[in-house]
């Protein structure tokens, strides 16, 4: 869909009430999707005054990526099939539709304003880091080791065979990544990244924690926090990469690039311990040492995202700054934790 296709008539059919679209403005910095804030007028009190419409990206490269990687399909199906079964705070979904013929999609979501979006470039303080990681327990805990998740084919999984495909993608995109981002990395980080390519299948095969629902891109830009004007304490958006895998990946990914490295080193182990305690509320018991082992290995997840995603979305000044911040912090995370020794 395009913004022009969102009309009062279409909205009236969605809400089954007379609805007038009074305003539409683009919001956020979505790289793969486009977000619009719609202002609505209706005599039906159940129709909200504003909603967020999520549509395919207008950038041809980003749109092609969203279709090829099934991002649009996954997000619509996540809200329909998985969201009702987890406790993590996310926007209410009023409508979702995806076309298997052309990959087109539309979502109408709760407007989380006046909450404020996190900033991946700036990073976060200790309080935000703790709040964000504790919220992950509300995603992972309810479906921990739930075999019923196998039936949801759209959830992303990485098998040994798929890891070979990931390795091929990595090798294809690494030269372009380094051509742009090597100036943001030190020599130790560049060397670590170059050595990782041949280890990708072993890295994937070494995963041994029980599987659960994962977000796949749990970072500050995809989190909304209460502002002085109000909003939920935290809410999670951008469910285009939901997966069925080990929870340590989400936790390590956030901590690797959310707080800046000096703060991350100071609070890291305590934040992880707090997360594990929160899992206990769902009767989940996991060895502290086992989880920490996989948390350290999963520092590479952020490096993979930095290398691959930076090469398949539209380029802007902010996207380069964001991927530069992610690449440098995730690489330092792997260095600090000795992740390479654990593959």
C-alpha cells in the first residue's frame, strides 16, 4: 500500500464505523518500513484519535529487502499469532494484512505517543538498560521451550544448512561493509570481523539453550519510553524479525550497543542476573553459567546485523551513523567478552 491508498473510506471499512482521516504525517526513521501518524475523527468512541500506519518502505532497495527477507509477512503474522501469547508491552494492533502475491502489507497500530523513541546513536543510561533487558523476560518467559512454536513457520530460525547461506551472504557483503565502515573500527575489531566469516557455521551449531520467541532486532531505535508527558514505561515496536531461537541473542544484542562500552562493562553481569531472576516469574530455570556462555558468544549477532543490514537498506546520513555506532560497539563487545574463544 501507499499513503494515498489510506483514505477515509478504507479506514471506515477497517473500523466498521464512519471515520474521517483528518491528517497524515510521516514519523520515525524506519529503514525497511514507513510509519505514518494518522489523525482520525469519528463519533464511535472506540475509534482512537490517532493511529500509526505501517507500510512498505518507499525506498526501492529497502522495500525489496523487506519482501525478500519476509519482514513484512513476519510482522503481520507476529501480531496475529504470537503477540496475544506473550506479556511484553507492544502496541495494540487494530488491523493487519499481508499479500502473498506481491509482498505488500499494512498495519494499523496503537499510537504510543507521548512516549519517546530511544536513540541507537546516542546510547542509553543505566536505568534504561535495566528496564529494557527486564522487559525481555516478558517476551521470552511465556513461550520458553514451547514446542508449539514449531508450528509457526514464519518465525526465523537458523539451522546448520541455513548457516551456510548466512556465510555466503556475509562473504558477499563484507567488502562493501568494510569499504564504508572500516574507518569507524580499530585494527583489532577489523581483524576479528574478518576472521569470523569462516566460523559462522560453527557459531550457529554451538547454540544449545532452549528456544523461545525472540525479537531479532531489540535495540534502542525499536523501543519507546515514557516521556515527561506520559506513555508506557517501555513498549517494543518493529516486529519484522521475530524468531524462534535462544533468548541470549536478544539480551546480548541490546547490551552490546545500547549502553556505551564503559557503562556496559560496569553493569553488564548484574543486568543479566536481573534478567535471569525475572525469568523465574515464569518458572523458567536456566543455569547462570550456561546463559552467560551463550550471551558472550551471541555478541557476534550484533556484528552480523551491522555487516548485512547496512548493505541491504537505503543509505542516509543517519543510517550510516547508526550502523557505525552499532558496528563499533558490537565489535568491542565481542572483544571484551572473548567471544571468539567460545566458538
